[in-house]
């Protein structure tokens, strides 16, 4: 028996086939091999055709079945991970009314800021755990104001994962976790956020029916089976946004457990057992995949825009794309902690939420021509990103999220020992590098509602830890280097 998982990204669609008895991946495929197109009609806009995602799902599924030879009849459940905060609008025939407004679109920033002030910052944070910001609800308000004819034709509003599940099953559902990421969920009433719907003038009937993230959410239609090569009747049994799903994939489900990613941007995601918010609104709180009224599980998400994008910039322009990341790591490791006084601020990818939306930009500080070389810049770049993770983790600590073990994937900055040891030492925690992906995690989660596993913990228990980083001696200069960097950052 097998389970199938999808990861619906803005760059590509990934599909993974997993053995149900062991949880081991059989194969993972991606479509397309190059990045999917993002439509940017105006500066700051970012849209995609939802049917491009569906076409990618169909092509990736057929490729996966052909590559593995696994009979479609042996697949017992489907799970979906998806890009968060997007807005898909469908008519009564469940056809998209316009391109989806995706996560990185910034047209609704001012709408969200005005709503935050009008509803009241304290009220928003207590009820929503967030400012309406640039999330899905604010994007819907933009459509209501700027495209009233389209708005009048809306039958249901959906998140990207809701739309893919609709294409598979023909049924329109959403989840409390999904509504919380759209800022449609009220944590005090444990239901739809009337304060948002009333303020923006939305009809709650626009929302699909609710279902838990882990549940039987429909079965594959004959039409979808023909398009994908799967068997009609296969259960759709899980959906979640990419960051909650990434945490699930890393077996981060209970209070005190922390997940992190160090890709283009960086994310730290910790789980707490009560609705929690930062009074300065530097982090976001969402319903985790296992959140219930009886046992609250809130994911506190901190995002760092300037992370891997800075390190890839250094490789591109200093290394002329000729040096490998492995060679950069070897050179950086030969430089002392603190990079002989060279510091780099990595904030060159826009305003930083954890800095209260300040945009200090990227800076190279204390460069000395007779002392520093390329290796120093490689190390200072890694340390600057690591220091920003540590700075952000302090925000989570102040909210009661204690960091003992940090679990991370094996496909990002945490492959660097310089980077990982810096974070581990300064936070006093172990870092476990886990061999998994979002699509694999979604596949495993689908096994719970279909009865193959009793709990989510059982579904993800067989994850393999590839590497463990433990703290080094702080006296080796880590604390001094961090405090100097932090002073630079706070004074810029």
C-alpha cells in the first residue's frame, strides 16, 4: 500500500509516493523542471493561473506512476501541502474567475494596515493573533474594491490547496488552519472571524464548508482519475499550508517543538498550547495541523526575508557562479568565528517583519582590504544569516517558546556546519537535520484519516535524522560576534 503527497509551490509542483508500512519515500518528482510563471501586471503584484497548478499535478502524477510502476489501486490516500496566503476565486461552476493572487503579492498592504487600526491593534492580536496585513482577507477586499464585477460573481473563496482538493474531489472545503492563515479565523471564539467579515463587508457564505486538516475530505472523481491516472474513489485525506506542513513533516507537533527552514527566506516555526501573540506584531500565529478547541496547537511563525537569497547573491557576484556551495563552506570553515571582525547584515530582500517592518538593507561592515578575503565574506554572510535567526528566536522565547531541539530539512542553509553550529551554540540547542520533504510529509499525514496510522505522531515517527549539530564552546567567540552584529543591526 502507498500514500501520495503533493506540494503545490509557486515555483513548481512536487509529488511524492510513500510506502504506507514504513513511511519511506519511493520516488519524488517535480513539474515543471524550470520555475512556473508568475504574472506581474503591476509592480508588487504576483499572480498565477490556478489551472497551471492543476496541470502540474496531473503531469507530475502520471510521471510518478510511470516512473515507479506502482498500480493506482495501491494508493490509499492523498495529502496536499500548498503555498500559503493565496486567494483563488471560483464561480458557481467552480471555475476560476481570475488568476490567483499569491503569497508574495503586496497590493493589499495598505488595506491590511488600515484594517488593523480600524478594528484595533489589541483586538486584532487577541482574536486573530495577527494584523490583517497582506494576507488573504485583505487581498479579497482589494478585489471587492477594484474588481466589483468579479467580486459579485464569486461563489466561493479558496486557498491554493483548497482549489487542488476541489479539482481532485469535486467538493469545496477549507480548514481552520487554512482560514487562520488567511486571517479569517477568530481564536477566542474558535470560529470564523466575524470582526474581519463585518469590517470588510464580506458574506461568510463565500467560505467553503469546514473540515479538519486531517480528515476524509472527498474522493477522487472519475474526471480527475482520468486526468491524473489515479483510481476514482481514492480519498483526499489531508491539506495544510506549506509551513505548518513542513513542521509536521519534521515531526514538530507538540508544544516546545521547533522547525526551521533556511531557503531564499528563513522561517522559524514553534508550537505552543495556547493562543499567543507578540504585542509588537513581529510574528504570525496560525492554527497548526493538529489544532482543536480541546487541545490548542498554535504555530508561531517568524519569517526572515533576507536569508539564503543573500548567500546565493554572494556566490553569484563574488564567486561568479563558478564556485560550489561546498567549496564556499570549506573556505568559510577555515576563518575564525566572527570572521576577523567582518560583519554582514543580510536584510536586502525587503522590509523585515521581525524588525517591525524596518528595511535596513544589506550592509558589509568593517571590511579591511589588507585583512579580509573572499573566505571572510563567505563566513560573514553565513554568520549574518545565522545571527538573524538567533535574534528572531529571542522573540519566540519571549512568547514562551523554549528552544531545545530545532528540526530542519536537508535541502537548505542547514547543510552548512558554519551556519548550523552558530545557531546551535548561541541558542544552546541541538539541531536535527531530517531527511524529508513537504510532499512526503503530506503523503504520510494522509495515512491518518484513511486508518493506516492512529496518529500524526505515528505517521511521521520513522523520519531519519541525517545529522545532529550540538553547541560548541561559546567562549570561542560566538557570543561576542553576535552581540557586535546585533549592535550594528539595531543602529542601522
